C-alpha cells in the first residue's frame, strides 16, 4: 500500500466538500481506508482535557 500523508487526509475531512481533484490525488486504497475510519475520526474528542495532554506529553518524554 502506498504511503498516506496526513495532510492529504486532513484536506478532505468532509466528503461532501471533496472535489474531483482531491479524489484523483488519492489512490483507491487510500480512499477506501479513509472512508473506513472516517466515522471513528469524527468521534475523536476535539478538545481533550488538559490532564490528557499532560499525560501524552509525559509519555512522549519518557520514550526519549
């Protein structure tokens, strides 16, 4: 499978607004994958608690 870039996926976050150029830039595999996880992406918490952010940062620092 080809490498998928997040910027490409972020650019087509709303399929209703997706134009033909965006569809042509994505391969069939990437489009199928994106459509399969789109509902889960919409459920993500868009404003996480400060505690959650600190836990993620602490974890990231512990990996260094």
